[in-house]
C-alpha cells in the first residue's frame, strides 16, 4: 500500500495521504456492505472494522462519497 501511495503522490493522483486512507476505508466498507458472504455484521460493525470511529461519521462520509445512504447499499 505504501508503494502505491508513493507512486500516486509522484504522479499527482493523491493530494494527501489522509485522502488515500479515507478512500480505501470507504471502498472496503462498500465491498463489505455488498458482500453476500458477510451477512451477519451490522453496518456499525463494518464501519468500525474499516477504521471509522463512529457510525454517524461513517454514514456522512459514505453518503458524501457515493451519494447514496449506506443502508440502501447493504445486502439483503
């Protein structure tokens, strides 16, 4: 992941390391929400597992990034 970050910074694709980490957390959470194999974790459990400190913070970030409520993205 570090070499990928370094490569992106050299090419100007990532403005800040925090943004890279933020984007990866959101991508991972979306994958978890859509995964039929992971049917038991709650949205809050997925948020915490992906590095968010609160489910409210996760909800705002997810909705801002994907323009959809995180509950609408959940499997089932």
